[in-house]
């Protein structure tokens, strides 16, 4: 069996003359949580539908644990738990009835289904709505029911389109912890607009724009591309802003000093690194020599939003 549990090569989808997905290569191993990102209309949902066999590609191939999604669809799809966009559910069923139906459709034995239902109901906190019709549930509960049916058969591969959409902050944290718990034994692909979610749970990020892959990196590597990565925000009292800037630019670890705000008594600068990081010790020593009073210092990790926007804009410029 291949090392890659999900492997797409040259994946392409055309709708008439429009190219929604343009030759994407994607490979995910066991233990990876892949954050699949892109602006609206980038082709994320179309790609996920092709990965799950819901949509046939115009070109390219998809293999799920070595099974070609077109040549061996049942074998491939049995390995996948899929939470689609909007989590369409049978509205007139209750969560209990839906989970039982999904388990039976997947051929789960009665005892195994009962055990797994108890587990996922507890994991997703569905006890209070189990016998309530799905059409009366809140958006958050519908999303949790959708996730429950995706993980019910304990599949090795999860493909989740916006899994925390509609959840409150506490519920989002619970679902993220669940994903992290499951990750060691699975290959997981998550489409999300929530960039903090990428940092919280993903081991890799793939960004697409205009149907093309524009980045494949770890969240940490993406943050390093940010202009704010390695910067230092410095708050001082008792020094004139221009005089401070003149001295700060003499530091070997500082490339640029951006004045954020100032008044008669205080000033605040953001220092950008000449190399990887502004040297806090060097700045502190300068402050001591100049008799500056430091009121605060904060290192910059970088901004995922900034990098995402820059990559998407660059890709749009190529079209």
C-alpha cells in the first residue's frame, strides 16, 4: 500500500468553458491534518467532492488508501468519512435514526453500530437532541450531527468541509480537540475559513486560488513568510519619537522602525528584523544606555491572514 492515504494527481474539473480546479496534486499521509484553504470560489469544495468520489474529475486521478476512486469506488469510499458543505441531512429523521441509517447503509454489524453510536453521541454532545427531528435543530447541532455521521464507522480518512461552521467558541474548541485526538490514526483534510483553526489543529496547509495550488507548507513555515514574523513591538516612556527611531536603526538586528503612535511622553514602535528576529537583549541594552523607560515589549509571531491574502492576491494577478 502507498505511503499516501490520499493521493490526487493532476486533478482538474471543468464546467463548460470554466475551469474550477486546474491540475492540483495533493498527497496526505497517516497522522497528517491538512488545512485546505482558499478564497471563496477558489475550488476547495469542488476538489473535496472529487476526492470523495461525489464529483467525477474532468482529468486526473484520486487514490484512497491505494484504491482508485473511479475503478474501485466502494473500496475507496468505505475508507472515507465525509462532512460536506452545509452537512445535508434527512430533516425528518432524528439524530438517532440518522446515525442508525448511516451505520446500516455502511454495513456495520448491529453490536458494532450500537457501540460506535454511543461513542460519537458522547464525543459530539448529542444526548439532549437525539430524539428531536433534525429540521428543528440549531445550525450548530446540525453540524455536530453531520460530523457524527462522518466519523461513525471510524474511517481512516476524514474529509471535512468547514467542520466548526455554526458552532459557538466552546463547541469549536471541543471539535478541535476531537480532531487532534483522532489525528494520530487517520489522514484528515479540513477546509476552513478560520485561520486560527489552521494554527490550532493542522500539521500542513495547502492554499489554492483560481483553482490552482499556490502553497503547500506547515503553518509555522507560512507564518515565517509574514512581514510581522520576528518583529518586536516596543513601548517607551520619556523619549522623543524621532530620537528613538534614530537610535533603533543603529541596532544590527533592526531593519526598519515603524512608528505606531506617540505623544509628548510615550511612543510605540514596531521593529522589523534584519534577519530572522529582532534581538530583545540588544534593544534592552540600547534602552538602558539611552535611559529609555520600557513599558512593554511583544514579539511578533506573524499573521496567517497577511500571508493568506498575499498568496491569494498574487495568484489572482496571474490569471
